[in-house]
C-alpha cells in the first residue's frame, strides 16, 4: 500500500495467484474485493467468542490449531462457531495444510 490510498484486488486474483482450491463459491464472488494485505487466524474468536476488535475485512486463515480446536467440538458447536465467523461478512476463509473443510462450513 502506498500513502493513504488503499490498493484493492479481486478475490479471484488472490485465488489465481496463490493457486487456491475453491470448495465453495458464493454468488457474489466476482464482486469481492480484498483491501487489506493482512490475514487473520480466528483462534481467539473461536475459543472465547470474542469479536469486539475483529477485523472482518481480512481473509480468515484456519490453520492446524483452529482445525484441531474445531475437531474437538460437536457438529452443533462447530456450526455455531462457524456461523458466528461467517455472519461477519468476511471476504474468504483459507484452510491450510490440505485439511478438509468441515461440512458445517459449507
């Protein structure tokens, strides 16, 4: 980013540049812009349901810790946790380490 001007890029370009596999594509995907170069790992949001200072403009990354935390939860608990995350209208979720997306996320 340069100066006060925020640079934006389409989510489709991020997917293409990083060769990400898309497992779910919302209808409005062609209109999703990424305007923050930072990403976020929502571990504290999952564990403590703490969203007060949550930056919903960032791509959310579910790494090993987040995925193992969710694996320990019942289907209903996972659904509640993931619904809460997704209701924040985040631009995308990236799951790392070739982990499979939980059905509750779909």
